[in-house]
C-alpha cells in the first residue's frame, strides 16, 4: 500500500481518537460527554475556549499546511486529504454526539463556555462553511501549481470532440456495466446511502412532464477513481464526474433536469457502555454494535452542484437530515484520489516534490547483536519514534519469547498494525510455554473489528486475553516481562506514549521507556493484577496511573510549584500533550500562572485554555506543532533543573484520560534521559517552522524567533542519523 495512504489513514485515526467522548460520568460532567453538564448557569471564564471550536482551529492548521509554499507540493496534497478526512470523522463523532444530546429534555451545556449542544452545532456549521471556502481556495491553488508539473484534473468543457468520444467509449465498456441506477418511486423506495460513499443524484422529467428522482452509486472498486485521458498523459478526470456527465445514457426515456454528486456523513458515536447482553459474550456483543454504526443517522450532506430547494428538501426528508446540514462543495467530495497523483509523480521521478526520504535509525544505546536483557539491566533506554526504530522493542519481545528465564509477558494493546509483529511475538511466547496475558481493548474506536480478530488469534495461540474494564477504556501502553533468576524475580518494564504499532511508529512522534527498575516493575505487576480482577489500582508511588492516581498527582506537583513561586523562588511546569480539556487541571494551571509559575505547553490539537489573558494566564505560553509527523508524545515536567520531575505518559490532559481511563505515566529517573527529554522539549518550544503560538485572542499565529527557521522534527531526525553514523564508525552493525 502507498505510504502516503497509510500515513493519511493513521493520522485520521489518531485525530479521531482525540475527538471521542468519554464513557463514564463524573461530578464534573453529569451526562455522557466530557464537556457536558446540566447546570443552569455556568460562569464563563475569559481564558476558556470551546473544545469543538478549538478542534476546528487545529484542523485549520492542517489545512494551512496544504497551502504552505515551504511544504513540498506533492506533500501538500496529503495535508489537503487529511484535512477533509479529519472533518469527516469530526462530524461522525463530535457532531453526532451533540445532535444526540439535543434530543435530551435536559438543558445540557458544555462546562467551558456554557454553550448548549444546539449552539455548538450552529457554531460548528458556521465555522465549517468558512473553512470550506478556504479549502476551495487552497485546492485551486494546488491544482494550478500542479499544471506546470504535468498534472491536470479537468472537466468535459475542456475536452475535444475526439477525447469526449474516447471517454464515452470508456464509460460504455468499463463503467456503465457496473452501475445500478435507481429511480425512486413507490416500488423503489429511497435507497440506503452508505457513509462517505459518492452518489450521483438527478431530477428526471419523463415525456408526460412528470418528475422523478434518480440515485446512482459512484463508489466502486471495479473501475478506477482517477481516469487518465488517453490523448493527454498526466490529464485526469474523476470517475464520478464521468458518470454524472453520461447520466442521459442511463435514463434514455427521461430528460435530465438537474444533477449533482452527493455524499453523506453518518453519526458513528456508538455507546459501548450499552453492549452487555446476557446471551452474548462481550466480543460478540461488540460485533453487533459495530453493525449498528453503519446505519446511524446522517449528520452532514455534501453536494457538488446546486440543486433546487424542493429536491434538496426531498432528499433531506428521505435521509432524515436538516437542511442547514447541507453543504455545497467546490472541491471533489472525496480527496483520496490525491495519492494516485502522488504515485504518478513518483513514477515520473519528480522527487523534489516530496519530503526528503527518512527512515528510523536503530538506537545507539543498544547493541542489537547481543542479548538485550543485560544491557537494559545496566541502564534505562528511551526510544524516540519515528527517529529511532521500534524494532529495538520488538526484538526485545522476541528475545523474551525465547529466553528460558522469562516466565510471563503482560501487555495492554489498543491499536495494532496490520500483520503485527507485536502479536507475532506474543504468539511465539505462548507457544514456547510462557504465560502471556494480553488486555485487548475492543472499544478502540474504528479499530474494534481489527482488535476482535487479533484477540481471537492470541487466544488460539494460548494467550490469556481480557477485554478491558466495565466503564473504563484501557488506553495505557504498558508491557511487563517477568523473569525468574537465581537471585529472584526481576522485571523489564516498558511504558510508552503511543500504540504498539509498527506503522504508526514511522509516522507519529512517540516515546518508549524501557527499564529494569524494580519498583516500577512491581507497580506494573500490581496494575496487571488489578486489571485481571476487573479493578483499577488505587495507590502508586512511582507511576502515575489513571483513573485514581494521575490527575490528583499532577495537581499535587503543580501545587508544589505554586508553593515555590509564592516563596519567591523560580517555578516551572512544562507540558507536551495532544489535547487540553480537563477543567480541573486547567483551573490549577491558571492558579499557578497567577502565582507566578512559568508554564510552557506544547498542545498539538484541542486547547481549551487561552494563554496571555491579563490577571489569569499571562505566565502561560502555548504552541502547536503540525508538521510532517503527527506529534503524539506526552511529556510532563515539574520543577526547575535542580529538583525536576519528568514523566512520559499515554494520557492527555482530558477528563476522559485523567479520570475515566486506565492510563500510565512513568518517571524518567536516569539523569541523562531527563536531560535528553528537556532538550527535546526546549527545542520544540523554539520551533518556528511548524510551531504556531496561541495568542490571547484565541488565534494561532506564525512566529519567527531566529533568522533561520527551526523545524524540530527535521532536527531530531538529523540527530538520529548522526548518532547512528557514529555508532557505525565504532564498528557496530545497525
């Protein structure tokens, strides 16, 4: 599969994961949804931003990369496609949930800006229309810049008669035989429209002057989506446009009055807390729920052309959608065809239109030709993806599968790659007689079916598989290898910020700590013991573990910095996360800012806290990095250099992560590794190529800190290459 397609799909999945609502109510949020409360009046703080609108600002930053002239042209196509697919998922999850809440008899308001669900949907629709205009401008700009490179996407108005005849012949032979044209009537009810598929819709008039509506599916795996004009290499037309043009050939007894392409987006917010069924096991019940998702109500309809109001109203009634959820698009309704264009450019050897090729390096901290266990027992190891290769960790798992001293391997799995080596290692370990316990979270949104299949594969190999906890998703990235040695039990523990996924490890920035620390190993063992009992751990000393021992401990460490600031000492908090929505933590950060604590935050996506507000957040700086790789690592820093505490974590500062999921943050105890993380964090704070600053007006702006712009991701890759080369010079084969 094309690497760009994989990248797009992986990024979309993670962006969506940042959107999903939490599963359990808390005193802060009294109905389903992290942002929903039922209070009549909530005081709106000047430093709070609505999370939905904040997410749309994030997606606008993705769109801006599509229009960024400093990004290679072919790569800008990827950002345009990601923007569109992100928005699809946003409507499927967030807008779908808000529309469900609108049916409630309670006055449901979100707890940051006191907006009702209806007010939020209205604001989202308005913002989407504005972004659609920007998307159209950027798309037209991209297409214009592609023309000198030999790529054109055209319509029938720009074809010669000869070319039109060739396309008609192609339509007759290669497309028409696979089309199913429906004329809607009493004997042919309105067809079910699949989520995100493209349809041609037409208003037909018969010889008696009567009108009918026709609907033709255009999404088909049989014929190509992007069709090259035979007489003009590099000139293409979309298959749905060809179908739309030749509709008269499908309805010869009718006149085509008007026509358009159509695409709907369906609600996908299934409630995993309702899946329990006495007659089904958990996995079977989950499979039934996935089937329900495919038929949920539409939340958006897109049209490629203007249709008369009566026809639009008829379609809206048929699919049960309000007319204000109808959008007219000036760009193709599905942008995935851009990857075909990228392949064409690659085949033409136009490498200057792409990013410089990069591949993960093996960490210089480990000698892969020797046993890894003794090396890790000597020192902690920190892997930084995608700059360093996840293979160091998979090699450790395969070594554990074979090592006679290993008695058990325990892991939590959330999202896995296709043909996962992680799963292969677990299977091999079980077949070698090791105790293998794997928690496979079946509720990982849109990965449910994949995880169900992997759970079966693991069970068949002899692994013990559990599916998570009632009421809590298990989102932690935790692996524990237990060994029996002459001196007693010893542990190798791995704690990560990202999934055990070989594909995303090349596309996401993540951190993975591997340690032989006994205390950390014992706490990891206790976490797994609790999970096996269907419980959550209630007390920890080394690790921060949600839902009981993460948010409170973060608050305590911020309080320590507040106390130092009030004593006239320097105080500092540094946070790198994907999203900030947890109101309890936000209020504590505001309190710290007011006390004089310096706070630096790198928040890629949603940020409900507005920095720089006088009297509240003037000591807080927030930047967002949107670049070639998806920023996904989480780093927590508390205190100045002489008393610093540093953690890497699986948890964002979202209520769903901090108090409603099982999440794990690990302390980085090795001084050299802490120093490395500090340097990485400080470098990202100086990133003025991909890093945008959130201003007090709630707008993200460009910044220029030095005469030469700094791209932190490129710097980290350059450092990884240099370290690998230095390792080679010392005679170690990578």
